[in-house]
């Protein structure tokens, strides 16, 4: 039992000595995660803007097509 306690003590002491390494890696991972979140949010916002522009373009095109059809009908009546 005493050997087990000594080994556990050595194990925890080595972890405490390496605490700086763990904390540094923790902060690096935290910063990396924050950068990824910001990039994901901004690319998502950009995608929404692109789809809004495409929807506006489609409505303008459909309105133009409707106008052309009206003009064809009117032109057909005069001929």
C-alpha cells in the first residue's frame, strides 16, 4: 500500500511540474477554438448575404420575364 501511495505521489508531482505545459496547451487550444468560431460565424453570415442576393436576382428576373410576356401579348394584339 505504501508503494502505491509513493507511486501516486510521484505521478501527481510530475503532473504538477508539467502544469505549465498543460496550461500553455490549454490556452493555445482556447485561442484556436475562438478563431474557428469567429470564422464559422462570419462565413455563415456571408453565405446568408449571398443567398439574399440570389433571391433578389431571381425576383428581378421573374419580374422581367413577366414584363416581356405582357409586351409579347400586346404586340401580338396589334399584328
